């Protein structure tokens, strides 16, 4: 089985260039399916009176990144089960503990199984990418997701 997964983080891009740079990166890499693995992208449904809601520079799932990628022919899916449940924990202790128990019905384990099936059932011309906000792959939960996926579902290839 050919295991291929592209990962993208947008934290290094200025807010003005964020969507433009991401779309260019998706095009260059031939991404056909984008899996948003942010635990909680900014969404307008939260509370319209609060300060937490869509901003012109934000990549909220509804009305933001989804619309942009679908407009260029990329299928978008938000899979919150693959998100980091504690964004303010740079050690990712909870996520690591959940990943250490692959038999437990933690959301991350269910998300990994779903992503593995999506990759295995993808056609040869499909390229799947995962998206997170972090700028540095080495300190982002998407690295844990990618490595755990490879080890559990693709024999560590």
C-alpha cells in the first residue's frame, strides 16, 4: 500500500496572504482532498455577539476555507476527531495519552481509523492533505497524527 499524506500548516503566513499561500501550496502539490484537523476552527455559529467568530483573515470551516478550496475543485472535510483537544498544552499530554491507548474509543483513535480508510480507498489520482494552524510541523499535532497513522494503519512504512 502506497501511503501518502501531505500536511499543511498556515501559521507562518501573514493574515493577508494566508489563503492565497495555502491555495497555491495545495495546487502545487496536487491536493484533491483537504482534511481539516483543527479541533475547533473559528465558526460563526458560536455567538455572533462575542469576539469569537469569523474574521477576514481566519480560516473558519464554514464560509471560509471550505468555500475557498471547493471553488478550486478540492474536496473539504473537517474532522474534529483528529484535533488536539488541548491547544494550550505544547507538550500535547492529553493527545499523547489518548494515542498511547489505541484500543480506547478516544476521538483521535476513531479519526485515525477514518483517515486510514480514506487513504486506502482513495484512487491513484487523489492526494490527501491535512490542515492545521501551526507553522512548525515538528511542534504540531499533525506530526503526531501523521506518525500514528503510518505506524498503526500502514505498517510503519
